[in-house]
C-alpha cells in the first residue's frame, strides 16, 4: 500500500508523517494542556482570568505575560470561543456569510471545517475536520504539525471525491481565504460562505465537535506521540459517526442520518 494511501486511511497529512509534533518546553506544554482544558470548558475566559485560575485553583507560579504568550501560540482568544489559528491572508477575498436565517434541511446542504489545537505529551498537533451540518457527520479529517494550508487542501480533495455540498462555510483563516482553497470549491460548483469576524456561532457545529472529541477522546487518553494520536482518532471518528447516538438527531447516529438523507434525496430526484 502506498504511503499516500496509508496516510489517507489514518487521516494524516503526508507532510506530517515525517515530522515530530510541534515542540515547546515541557513546563509550557503542561501549562498549555491546563489552559486548553479550562478554555474548552469556559471559552469566554481571557488571559487575566485564566492567569488567576492557574494561580489560585491550580497552584501554578505564572504571570499574565506568560499566559498571554502561550495563548497566542495555541491560537486562543477570549470572547471569540474558538481557536483563532490564523488571520486572513493579505489581499485574499473575504466571502459573505450565506447562512443567516437559513433552515438546514438535508445532508450536503452545508459543510464546514475548522482547525483546533491538540496537546501531546511531547508537543502538539493541529486537527482539521469537515462536517456535514444537517447530520453532524464527519466526512473526513486530517492531522498536521504546522498550519500550512496543504493539509487542508488534501482533506478537501478527499471530501470532494465523494460528493459536494451546496455551501461550504469556514472562518476567515488564511488556509480558507487562500485562492487555492476557494478556487477548488468554486470550480466544483460550491458556494463559499465565511463567518463574520468575532461571530463564534456562525460555525457552531464544528465548535461542538471539537468539544466532544476532546472530552470523549483526547483528554481521556492523553496521547504521548503522533502515531498514538493517529490511531486513537482513527478509532474515535468511526465511533462518532457510526455508533454515538446524538440527542439532537433524535438518538440516531450521524452516519445513519447522513446516508438516509442522501438516499432519500436521490430517490426524490
């Protein structure tokens, strides 16, 4: 089996196969894990309140300047409850948000994606996924140790090889405002939608996915290295899609809702 195919099956960017996770001093990694867990639970917290929480609740000897630096490294910002992992690239077009007051009624009506920080014992990685809004089905996912847009494009190519949405929604990160990303969507006949800056609820379904993945897998297993993380997420996402019952889906699984909806759409057509 080719290296490319092995990476596809593992949900891993080929470029990250040959690299260690992004590095930081061990003490800072420990603090970043604490910050990530508290921020995931309470995304409205800023550096001032997180510093007080670390000192008073965790007994850590830290100052606000250090916490601010670590939050910037992680891409965290208060009030905007999501990893703001990148800003729009200069000169890149910002598309309007197309989904305000739109009723989501079928699979493949809207897909969205995002990137989140993932802690490891010896560093950290970035995780991206593409989600169908109607069914909460994770269409594909990728890991990378950098924020280079190539791993997002690999993920997009895989997703589009099996179908396409009517609208694809993202934030205004440089990976998603790049011409390579928007051009591939437009050439596939997909309408491009982008969150309004500071509007965390514009991509709320992916935000909920990150919280679920972290609480149900990443924080529980506390992966030591990239291969373990790959294998763990390779087990978790099939469970999430095929076996995890969602209350918002009337206790059905994302996979059953997604496939039933697609089959119904083909029959109606």
